[in-house]
C-alpha cells in the first residue's frame, strides 16, 4: 500500500468494550485506549475537583457526574454498579438513551481538535451470519459524528483492518479475525481485497454474561477476572476460571464452525489454491493459551481453506486501530 504521507491522519477502532486510537509519529505507531463505558456518580464539589486534578474524563449532567473511560470501570466496581455501555453487539446500544452523546464525548476527548480536515478511518463490523444488513445506521451515524468534529471520515471493515495491520508481509492476503466484546469479526482477503466478511455474536460479552449467570457474579466483575487472571492451563482450581474456560471453548468452537460454514458456502471464492495465515486479534483473544486452543480446534475440523499458520497480533488490542490508520494513510 502506498503511504500518502499524511502524518495527521488517524485510525480509530470503536469497539463495544474499548475505543482505541492510532496515530503515527514518523515511523512509530502510537496508541491510546479508553474503556467505551460510563457510570453516574453522585455530585459533590470535592469529587468534581479531584476528577479535574486527576484529569479523569467526566461531564456534569442532571446534578450528577458522569465518568467515562477507564476510571468508570474502577468506580463501578467500588460502588457495586454495572458500567453503562454506549454499544452492544458491535453497534450503537439501542437500549441506552445516552449512547450517542456519550460516545461523541469520549471520541472528542481522544481525537482532539483537528488542524485542517485530516482523514480518519473508523472500524465497522461485518453483518452477522444470516442477518440482513443492519449496519447502515451505525456506520452513517459514526461517520456523521467524526465529520462533525472536522475530520474526513471513512469506514473500514474490522476484520479487513486486522489484515491491513498484520499481514503486509503476506501481501495483505489471509484471514483477519478480531475477537472483540460484542462480536467476533472475520475477513478473508486476497491482495487487500475483502472476499468474505461476517461476524458472530459469541464474543467477550457473551462469555461475561454466560459466566455471570452460572456464578452469580456481576458481568462486570467476571470481565475483570477474565482480563486480569484467566488463562488456558488445562486445570482450574477456581470455579470462575473453570466457567470462563468452558465459555471460551464454546466461543472458539462457534467461531471455527462459522468460518468453516461460511467459507464452504462461498465455494470458489474461498479457494485461492494457496495456504492462508489466520491472524487473531482483539481483547478476547488475549488470554494466555488462546492461540494454541484456537489452532487445536481449527485443526480438528475439516476446514475448506488451507491454513498455513495461526498467528496472534503482537498487540491484539491495537490491531484494528492500526489497520484503520493504515487505511487512512493510504487513501487517495
């Protein structure tokens, strides 16, 4: 891909759980990540003052303080609350009336005021298997939000963004998999051209809610345990870890089966007469042992596409944002 040299271009992965921003300074990629969530806390002048002093993103609304980003997680846990999410299953949350306003505030706090009208590429999910196109509102709304901030916004498929970020050495040919919170996105690309794209709803939130229903814990607490200490090790002494292991397995099997079915249904379009690498990324792919478990389950299936390697992105949380930035930097 040809770089247009636009150093002010940005890439942003607007995920269900996190928003990740990518920019490039000379040859170095730089990333910033914030939890895509918020929580209402009681107002007091002292609290407001401390939040300002600590530079914690927040707004005042209806006599309350709305804390958003990374600190919302800690406050929710301390207060015994569930964080509120601007997105659900990869798209704007229809049951959260404050979703659009809060998302706008969080993005604005990260991207800042543009100089001129720089390009920004943002990730969008693929349609879930068997679902009609329900992405138009989500995609166009995010485009309006970013354009309204003074950027020239363009969407990029999330799975394709993984290919852009991680498979340059393979001439952008392979299978990009983004295991997020709301969806797992898959894109089979050939020479940077997306051939097959789809998503499944079994993802990080599915694991959290399913494990919460079994253990009696809040989903937010399960997510914290998952991110801080869960790993695949074949034996779990602690019940929460054992439950997490079960649902991670369910997710991986669902994802591999969906890939096999989609690639089989595509027929000749998926048969490129060459082995393809699979690149795993996203926060849900981060537990130690995930890649090995994924490859084991994939190799057990009669897979319609030859797979050369199963790889994991060096920085799984940043991969989609990096790919979006690549799209912005190389757009005409």
